[in-house]
C-alpha cells in the first residue's frame, strides 16, 4: 500500500506536468490564431485570453496533483490499518501459543491427579520414615524438645 501511495504521487506529478505542457500548446495555438487574424497577441483581450487559459490550466494541473495526493493518503490509511491488523494477529498468535502451552500442562497435571499419578508420586514413593514423619504431629515440639 505504501508503494501504491508513492506511485500515485509520482503518477500525479507526471500527469500534472503533462497537462501543463498541453496548456502551453493550447496557448501557442491561441497566439497563432490571434496573429493569423491580424491581432496583437500581447495586448488587450488577446493577452487576457492567454492569461486566463494559463491560470485555469494551472488550476487543473493542481487539481490533478491534489487528486493524486488524496489517492496516496487512502493507500497510506489502508497500509496503516493492515500493519495494525498484522500486529494484532501476531499478538493473538503469541497469546494462543501461551494458552495452549499452559492449558496442556494444566490438563496433563489434572489427568495425572485424576488417575492417581500424583498420589502415587507423592504417596508410594515415600519411605516408611517419611510417611511417619508427615503423619505424626505429636512427636515434635516447636521449642526443640520432644514430647514424652
């Protein structure tokens, strides 16, 4: 879209310059016709006619350039929207990856827990002394001494 915008500006400038050349040719044709009819080309009405043609020709050339600039602006707006959409899509992909990864881990842990895998991991893997220590609260005093 940015390339299209730049191309639009370039085409507009070329079209405006081409139009200016046509207007210059039209003024030359006017001058030739005025001279052929015996008029003085740089005086009075003849000069005003040429001046009006030049002014309106320049106005048209500026309109061509302005239209190209408007077209370029539209392309740039589209380019910005596409870039923002792409950034949101990338972020959504990252979020989906993270959610999928965390969801898989949580699902795996839940599956292990429901099948008894976690119970076996923490239950049967312990020795008899560890089980006894974890299940007996009466044998240790918090001041460091043992209960009788």
